């Protein structure tokens, strides 16, 4: 499965580029200090250490050092984040807020940006991190600037730009590891003239499947992983006032298939990678995305910016979803969705200097999901009861936003920002079961909503090395539509409402020991209203719809991180403690015997009608910890050898709100150990690497009635050439 497919490459580039840099600057290593990290979340470049944002910021080199090569890996290097792989979708949750239900109607609470534009919200996010300039993981509501608004946070991914006057430069890297893992990637900068440059980057990989498959599979596909991606970038800068960039990506991501182990199998005795199934497998994403960004700086220093994007993708998944080869129950899924995403943002940004700075902007997003005729099937079992869907779902977002920062006194700054958003979602779809002609329903439905969110912060620059902040921020996630009930007479339950989060936060950031040590620590308390969750329908528990928790939930915690460099030794460490408590509401566990009514607001409480108030959010581990340590040994001939050790711990978490351990809801803690040794000789770096060295078996996510496994032990060798 793709969840950790590229971690091995990570260790490669990690120690590779780090080792090469150390080889080139060995004499200066004793004087090395931490480089400045910047954030772009508020539409201008700001020093992370003097910005009131809880964030993990990593340069391209940092990503490599920490073993981050896909979105899934962010959970091992940043506090309070989980990334769960549900077939063709990735659900990101930060501090227990994000997306717990995987479907096109449930919006994501953590917005992902690629080169300044919103990416596909939940699907087609596994594209590899190659030739990356940096990643910012923002924790907490982002209700002023981020795309379609965000309740949990945002992930900002920026790829390398071409360099005008940078000459011909780049890298080429290949690796080979167990599971026949073979990959090649690279990038080259192409100077065209004094005002124009191009950059071409590519990635390709083949890897045998992690799984041992058995059972009478029908229409079996090749379960191996086959990825290919290419990016073309152009940068035009005719003068100091005008800068225009254009980037186009194409990715073909064949994941082979997703194979789940049945929850009925005891996980302590059953090998998660030995899967019996009786249906074919297929899991492929492909897309093209084009982005145009134009900046014009007026004579008075005001920047006018436009960012436009067009993306078109296709996601397809076919597989056995009961995790067994049994004749009954036999559940399968075969689905395909085409998605088209258009975005446009305009910004007007004041100069960075002066007692008052400001940003104003407008945003528009048009996202369309097409379900082709005959391409969506849930068979329970196939051939006997085939639940089908075709049609189109359209979602829209329009917003205006702004922020003003005022220098109140020496070192004291007040910032206030707000965003007004309008969203809508429209269904024109058909739900039907061919075996039952009376079950054929047309669903033409619409929901519209509005929200006002924002942030007010007080920043205090105590001195050159210490910064403190406190703020109140809010964020919203759009509501959505429920589909017609196949076996409920075609009744369409009412739309579910938008979520709303208010975050109270304070923190302190410092630079110590002459900038050899950098720290961050923060505390937060979130008030979470209208949590979206799929629940059985009152008085008809055999059917379910997405509803809102009628009572507020609360989430709170503390986060800390540190980075240090002392000569040839350096380390990074991060920690997060999260507590969550759902607001009171009653529901029925669909896996248990049910009887009688169960209203989310009133119950009544019974053996089948359970109050989930006080339970934890799903995929919200209470404790996360990660650390990376490395040391560069200098050889007499100028070469360096750099060993590195990585370790991450994610405490147990719950895969459902019911917290039913007997039913498999509890995902055990995971402890992932990795190591690498890089030898840098001139501009060539050779690396031995390993991931999950203890070969720990763990469940990464639940997709009832199956569990999905995390990646096993991986190891190999790579060679990289810099030029």
C-alpha cells in the first residue's frame, strides 16, 4: 500500500544532500548555526520564530533528513498530526480535527496547498514529494487565509522554482531496496536568457507489493506499485517589479491495490500482510495540474498578486472490502470518480515595513465530481445486491478576507484578520440497485451556507531571542448533502451543517546558545461545534446518514519542539499532548444488536443507545513524539560519513467514536525506528538506509469491516549525483 512506499527514498536524499553540504563546508562546521525558517501562511514571507503561528516548517533538505517523501510521513515529524490512508483518499487530522468520514460530501478540515493553490480535497494527495523547496504544517484553525477555510490546520507544499542566472544545475538519484524497490528521480535548471529560466523535475518508481495474497480472486490485477510524475516550471522576471511563474504537474500513480485484513481476525495472531480475498484489485490515480502566479510590485511597494489554477484528475479503486475469501459475507467495491478543480485568488499586500501593514484578498473555488455511468458499484454481495451511483456533485466557495497589523509599541504588535465565506454544494445524482427496479432514485439537492471567521493576536518580541504570543482564531468547514437511502424508500435526509471551531492559544519561541538551539512551546484550547459524523437514523438504525453532534466538543493540549546544531552534531525533536472530549450525544453502534429508537439529542439511553459524550475524537492520539539525530565524521581526504537515527512514537488512537476495543476500534501505539549512513565523496553521495528496522506490525487506519496495515521493514542503497 502507498502509505509509506517512499520512505526509503527519504533516507537516501536525507543523508545524501546533508552529507554533500557537510562535505563542502567541513571547515565551517564548528561555527554552524540554525538557518532561519520562514512561513508564507499570511501571504508574506515571515520568520517562523517571530510569527504567532503554531507550525512545523521544513526546508527541502529538512524533509530529506527526516524521511518525509509523501503526505503520510508528516505524522512522524510533526506534533499532533495523523494522516490516514483510506484507499484512494488521505484524511489529515491535526489535534483531532480534520476529516473523519471519507466521501466527496465531507469537506476536509485541513487544507493542502501545492505551490500556493488548494489541492484536491481528500483524493489524489499521495503524489510524491520530489524537488521540494519546503513544507509548512500549520496547526489550529486557519480562518483568515486558507482556501476553503480550515478548522484543523493547513499543509503548504512549495516546489523548487527555476533560477534565472543559476546556470545548469540539479541532481539525479537512484535507489534499490527490498521488495524490488527501484526508483529514479532528478531535476535540472535550464537558463534560457537573462529574464527567463525553466526547470524540469521527474520521479519514477516500481515496487513489489507488501502483501501475500490468497483466495479465489476474480479479475486479478498486478498488485505492485508503479509511479511516474513530471513537473515543468517556467519563471519570467523582466524587471524587479514583475515576476510570473508557471508550473504544470502530471502524475500517474498506480498503487496496485489496497488489501485489508478482516477485523474479525485477531490482530495479535494474524499477519496483517497475509490477505485472502475473492475479488480483483485496482487502485490508480492520475491528474494534471497547472498553476500561474503573477506578482507586480508598484512603485510604492504594494504587491498585487494573482494565483490561478486548473486541475483535472481521475481516481479509481476496486477491491475486496470484507478482508476474507469467504462466500458470505462478500463485500466488494469498484468505484471511479473524475474531479475538476478551478481556483482563483487575488491579493493586495502592503510593504513589510512601517508601523501598519495589511493584506486584502478574494478567493474563488469551483470543484466538480463526476461519477461516470457504470463505474460506481458497492456489491453486498456483487451480482445479488449492487448499489450504484452516477451523476455529478458540484461544490463552490467564494470569500473575501483581510488582515491588519499595527505596531503598538516597541516589540508589541496587534494583528486582526477576518474572512467572509459563502459555500454551496449541489447534487444531480442517481442512486439505484439494478436487481430491484423499484430502488431507483433521482437526487437533486442543494445546500448553501455562510460563515465569518478570523484571528486576533497579540505579539510580543521580548528581545532578539525571545518571542511570545496569544491569539483567538476561528475556522469553519462547509456542510454537505446526504444521499438517498437505498432501502429507505428513497428518502433524502436533510443536509448536515457546517463545523465551527474557536481556538484559544498562547506560545513562546526562543533562540538560545547563539542560535545553536531553537525552541517552540504552545498551549491551546478548542471549542468545537457541530462535529460532522455518520450516525444511524433515529427509529431506523439499519440506515445511516451524516449528522452533526448537537453539543459542543472540546480539545486542548500542549506542543513543543526544538532544533539544534553543535558542530557536526545536530538533532530535531517534537512532542504533542492532545486531549479531546466529545459533546453529549446518543447513537447506536451498527455492529451491535439494535432495538428501539435512539435520537442523537435525547436518546433514550439503553443497552443499544449509547451516549458517546466524553469519548475521544477519532485518530487523535494523546501523545506524539519524534526525534532525529545525526553526526558528521570528516575523513582525511575531505569526505564525510554521516550516520543518522530517527525515531517516532504515536500513542494508541481510536478508529471510531464508539471506542469498542472488542470490535477492533483501538489502534495500538506504534514505534518506528529508522537509520541511515551516508558517504559523501565530492558531488556523489552513497547511502545505506532502513525504515521500521524492528519490523513493527501496526494498524494504520480502519475502513470497516477491515483494517489497513502500516508499512513493514524497508532497506536499501542509493546513489545521488549533484551537478
